[in-house]
């Protein structure tokens, strides 16, 4: 169930943010290798990661809280 929730939250992100976060999590890459792999400046990768984590956190926080 958690995988479905995370996949759904990732799908809501713009493609660039989704790619950066997916490479960080599932390919276990840090930002410099992500920048090289994606052909983006490091600052852009950092911005995509930051901007992608904010809505992802908002989407996932209610799903991670235990129910009553």
C-alpha cells in the first residue's frame, strides 16, 4: 500500500522534479551525479529536489500518520 501512495504522490509532481527525486531515492544518487546524468546544472537539480519534496511531504504526511 505504501508504494502505491508514494507512486501516486510522485506522479503528481512535474516531470523534472519527479526525475530528480526518483534518481535520488531509487538509483541512490546524490545531486552531483544526478546533474551529470540528467544534463542539468547542479543548482537546477538542487532546486528541483527542494521544490519536489515540499508537495511530496504534504501529500505523504497524512498517509503516514497512524489512524485513531
